[in-house]
């Protein structure tokens, strides 16, 4: 069961804010009054009431500009949000796949990452369910085929979808009921007006007839007109007649764009070449090299790496490209190429740069991403850097003053880092591919970014195997094991961890062997096979102790302490945690110190040392606030238990509310359910059993779906107690009965003690 949960009233409406994904409105938009009126009528006329509009037209005619102008004008009619995706159907790189777009849309609509199905059809169904009966505007830009669009169409008449495409997409009209608007070239007057808008303030006394001629040479296409107008504005003293003659003489009949034919396509190509040839040498070189960049957008430092230039030398050519309208600045410090211009850049770099030059440029930017990723990881998660890298050559990776800066870089570059991993394989740089994938393991682990994690881990595994590098293969298998473990796919997790362990034992990698053994211990702990967990953790601890690895030894002591806690050996757990914490504080391993403090709070709370437990969990939360949201959300649930132990259930409710909100964003369904269960316990202590019942029911549904018998049994016990408080003993007996059945599968003392207590409660309700 999913959706938002309001913790302080009976309102169950979603708490996730509606998405607002529309790019900024287009500046300098010219006319298109008739087209906008036509679109308005499609929306206003109840006899038509379009839910799918296809705006088609030749490349550069202004389809996106019109779609965004209209979308901004009508967005108030869609209060439940606006979704936007560039499908990149005509980009020289890979077009966006529907399943990728669905993943982004579902997350924007508040669906946790781990709740997004792997199967494409299941994603479609969830997407349509999520926006059923909502008023959402969806803009799908640059679609090449109907197949790209259909999985993204809502199944409700309350939503509106705007699609732009260079093709007619007849199937969307005939089969899916779409209304088509074909966008023509600007009228002569509008084209001249656009030229005037760009050149005003730079040029005076241009002959109107010459402006008409310039508009004609640009085929009255907005993209070409803006580039030509900028060229004219940048040369205020050159007679327009000379610029026009220069443009007429430009032959530029190149082959990069094969999707369009005729005068319009030739005009666009001619204007691109005309403007490109006017660039200085450094700007022209940078432009064509940008065609090699693997991702959808890029930063100035990435452009510098690609060109082999220092930052001080790349700003001028970037500015020149922006001024010439050959490059768009999409955000402060970030740039992107129109797909037509990207195609032109790709063509130019293939024709004008040698294979050696292209490989060197791509190698530089991939190396820059690899080493900057390593530097960012060193700032955010220094103990998770497991891949020793050779020093960077010919590039200067970024450095980061704070963890927040590094984390922001990962957020901005996530799509590029995934693309870079794939590009490294395509460029026959498998070592870069697997190293980058392994570095990203820790980043995605702390973000629950499962699609990106699985994609890069699988790419890294293939790259490692192509090198016949067994150590690298084991690292990639470990990454896949961790991804499956965190996604609660425990069978697959065990398969990959065992495969990694076999390789590490085979090649004599003691450190890696101990890491894999610890992973199997965590799997046993998750399955509540506590004796097996003790064995695995003990074996791993022995290896790390013999190797003198203090950090890993402390981590294993903490894992053993958690297992001892689950077995009810509280004194042993405290002793193990004290040893672990001493080392973690000495080596400044803040993340693992916080985890040990979290476990210590649990143990101390059960020992009745509630004030000491509060001190421990508050210290852990201080670490989490400046660390991982994964830690923070999980540890807040223990903080709520401590607050309830102190008789402060209202504050406990606030803590689990925050925990559930973060977990929903992270996509950890299991831990979100634990937070919901904690909310139920707080409501029961506040004397509101009906509210408690609602939360326990939600939590139980998730645990049941995930097949987590232990957490389900705990939640059913809490549900039964709330039902008893609400005066509904027969219902309580039913859930206690199921809890006893679930607990019978666990032979450990804690499970047996809980089962006996419930059986006693069942005996009491029989009276």
C-alpha cells in the first residue's frame, strides 16, 4: 500500500508535492497566434476536449518553443503537476527509452525507487494508476516514433499530453485519438520580426528587403533565424548584404541529418555551417569536440577536460558558442546542445579530427569523470573508496571543500556518470568502465538509485570480464550483490555475493574474501538465521584481525553486536559495541560510529538505561544529519522508540513522520513500513487506538508483500494490541494467531519469548 500519509489528521492525501518539470518559457517568442488559438480551442471545446496533442513539423521550426509557450499558458488547469521529458528521438546518441522516462516520472510523482517495477509493462500500469483521476500535464518532446510515446500516455481523460515530433506520428492520431497540429515555417513578417528582436540595439538602418532575403535563406525557421540574427548582431558594422552573400556562398551540404529532406533541411545545415565557420579556432574546436560528450548536458569543467584546456581557457569559447546560439546555457554553469546542433558537431568531429584525436578527447573527459567521482567520494564517503586509481593524466579533476558540494555534484552529474560508464565500454576503455562503476556503487547505495546502480554495475561486470580481470569481476559482482540486497532481492544478492567470494578465494584476495563473507553474514541476519550470521561474522572478523585492518574489524564487532542483540545477549552486545566505538572514534569513521551508536541505543533501551540510550541515539543523529539520509531515516525510528520510553509519544510521532517521509523518497519500503508501525505505536500511547490501527495495517501490508515474516509478526502484535485497546478483542485474536504462526519459524530466544508472551495474551483475551 502506497501513497502519502498525513500523520496528524485523518486526511490521507499525498504529501508529496506535485511535480513542476516544465523548462523555462521561451524568450523572444514570436507570434504563432493562430497556432496558440488552435491549441486553446482544442482544450476549451468540450465537444473535442483533446487529451493528446501532436505538434509536428520540420527540424528547427519551433515545435518545442510552441509546446512550452502553450504549456506554461495552460498549466494552471493542471494543478496536480506537469511532467516533462526530452525523448531525444533525433539525438545522435541513444534516444530515451520509455522505461527510463517512466522511472523518472514515477519518482517525481512520489513513488519510492524500490517500489518501481523492473518490468516495463508493470511500470506503465503503476504510472497510469498513479495519475488516475488527477489533472496532470505531460510534455513529451522530440519523439521519433509512436512506440516511444504510447507507454507514457495516461489512461485518463483528466490529463493532457503534448508531443512534439518531426514526423506525423499518424498512429497516435488514428489509434490513440490524438489531435495533430502541423507547424509551418514562420510567416515572412514574423521571421523579420524575430531578426529585428535579436539585432535591435546592435544594428541600425538595415534594408527591410535584405532582412526579408536573410529570412528566406534561413527558410524562415526559428532556430536558423536566431543563429543568423546573432551572427548579424555580433558584426554591427558589416553591411547586411555582405553577410547575406556569405551565407549564399556557403555550400555546407553535409550528411549528418538524414531525417529531413528539402529546402528547409538544407537551409538549417547551411546556417549551421555558416555560423560555425565564423567561429574562432578555439570555439570551433570546442564545438565539434562537444559532439563526443557522452551525456545529455555538461559543465564547464567537463568541457575543459574534453578540449584538453584549463578552465581559464575554456570560458571564452563557451561564451562564444552561447552568443552564437550554437550552445544553450541550461542552468548556471551547465550547457546543452540542440539535437540538430549535436548532430552537426558529431559530423564535424568525425570529418575534421583524426581517430587518435577523438579517442584522446573522449579519454580525457571519461578520465575527468572517473577522477572527479573519486574526489567527490573521498569527501562524502572516504572509507568507501575501494578502487586505487592511477594518477590523472592531462586532466584536472574537481576538488570539493565540503561534503555538501560533492553531494551536489553527484546529483547534477548522475545521468552523465551513467552515460560515461557505457561510453567507456563503447570506446574500448573497459578499465575506466569497471572502475567508475565500482566507485558509483557507494554513491548509489546511499541514494537508493537502483536503476542507475544496476545499469552501471552490469556494465562494469561486462567490462571486467572482457579484461579477464578476476579481481575487478569480483568487485563488480559485489556491487550487484549489494544492489540486490538493498532492493530486498535477497536470492539474487546471495547469488552474486557467493560468486564474488568464490573468485576472491580462488585468487587469494584475503581482504575481498572477508568482505564477501561479511556480506553473507548480513544476508543471514536479514533472513534471521542468527547462528549462521554469527559464524559468517566470526570468520570475517578473524581475517580482518589477522590482517590488522582496524576499520573492518570494528565494523564486524558492530555486526556481531547486532546479532547478539537479536539473540538477547545484551551484555555481550554492549561489550562488542564499546570495542567497536573506540576504534571508530579513533580513526574518525563517522558513518560506522553512528551505526554502532544506533545499535547501542537499542541495547541500552532494552536494559532500561533509557537516558544512556537517548544520549547514544542523539549522537548518532548528529552524525546522520551531515551524512547519509539512509542513516538518518533509519535511526530516527529508534529515536522514536527512545522518546516513547521517556513518555514523550508526541515527539516520537514527529520523529517517525520525518523518517517515513525520507524513506518514501529513498524508496526503502521495508524501513518506511517500520516507521509507519512506529507511528502506530505512538498513536496507541497517545490514547488514539483507531489511528494506531490504520498505521499498523499499512505497515503489515508492506511487510506481507515483501515476505518479511519477522517484521510482519512484530507489526501484527502491535496491531492486535491496538485492536484490544479499541475494544475489538476478536480481531486482535485473529492477528495474534497469525503472529504466533509466523514466529514459529524462528527458533531464537527473542522470537520464542515474543511467541510465549502473545500466547499468554491470547489466553487473556479468551476470558
